[in-house]
C-alpha cells in the first residue's frame, strides 16, 4: 500500500477511516517534513528575538512547537487539515498549546502584519509573490527566515546552516521601501525645481 501522504485530493476523504498501518504511514511522512538541524538553525538565527512568530505552511508544527518552547507566541498556518490537527495534538502533548496556535488557512488569504518574526518553507515558484505580500504587510521591525529556498530579490542579512538545512534571514528594514510623508515629498519637489 502506498503511503497515505502520497494520496490525491480526491482520496483525502479516506482519512476519516485510517487503519493503524496508514496512521504509521502518515507519521513517517510527517517526520520527513521537518529536519532537526533546520529547526535548530531557525531558532539560532532568532535567539535574540522575542514576540510573535508565524510559520507559513507549518506542516506538522515542528517549528511552531520549538518556537513556543523558546518563549515565542507562535502561530502556524497550514492548508492541510490533517497536519493542523496533528500539530494541535502534538502541541498539547508537549505542553505548549497555550503558547501556540494552528489554523487551516491559505497563506494568500491571511495578513501577517501582526507578526514580528516570520518563518517560511516555501517553494521557488511562490517566493517572488510572497516577497511582495510580506513587503506590503510586515512592520519594518520584522525578521523573515526562509528555509531551504531563499527569496529571489532580497539580500539576506544572515545565512545559517548548509545544504538543505540552510536558512536565510531577512530584516524588513532592508526590503521595505522607506515611508515618506507629504512634507518629505514637498521638500524634494522644491529642491528639484
């Protein structure tokens, strides 16, 4: 039997009747989603930070749970309901359910403006669009950590790890356009005339 995680969306309804063999298969698929070294790299680059953290595409919740254990108020957004439920259970089991939350949601329909730390394990095809979304929504004090795939046009402030465990750190001050008020615009116009 093929692992459950390789099933198509049409077969997702079958999850309501999982056998013990399939549950083990789901668990083995979930275990391959987050590598310990990569999670350690994420926490290492955020060790001087505090506040809120969001993991976009949180999978089985490993980064959110590790961040909650490190003192962050951590939130995960994930499209797959089974992974969200598994994450909630795991957070409860590990005693961090009061400092972590998981939501079934499409990242394009969520605002990330309230988060001071953002972690993303995106795929190259979406990173350019995500740059625009985060540039628009994040506060200038935010930090963004990209796992495995860097953002295409942003310049990282720091890089940790190597190979598939590499994480790139971006400071929002470097990728957000400066906020100009009307007086600055008027002064600039007067100087050019």
